[in-house]
C-alpha cells in the first residue's frame, strides 16, 4: 500500500529541543505533517522524531522521502 501524497513540498516546522513529534506516514492526517490517528486500521503507523535542538526542520510532505521523516527532495520526481 502506498501512502497518500499530502503535498508535493516539505512542511517547515520550528521544533523545540527535547520535544517528540509524531510524523504522519500515511498521508491521511488532517494535521499534517503530524499524525492525528487517521492511519487506524491500515498498515501505517506514525514515526517518532525527537528534536535534539530547537530549529526549523523540513518534514516530508509527499511521504516518499528516503531520509525518514525529513524531506530529501523526492517530491520533485512525483
């Protein structure tokens, strides 16, 4: 099963050091790029991201990144 492409661009998010974030891997969440439980009943599950420092990160929006939860530009090939 392939994830739904939420958007063909990354989500820029200011993360806070010491906080955990749960990235939506299915593409169905209404709270992109984070999980809202929409994956229930599917083979998908959220992916935990632990912020080691406070900074802006770019979470994958297309759900096809080979760099885990972070954008690697894969959306350019979709």
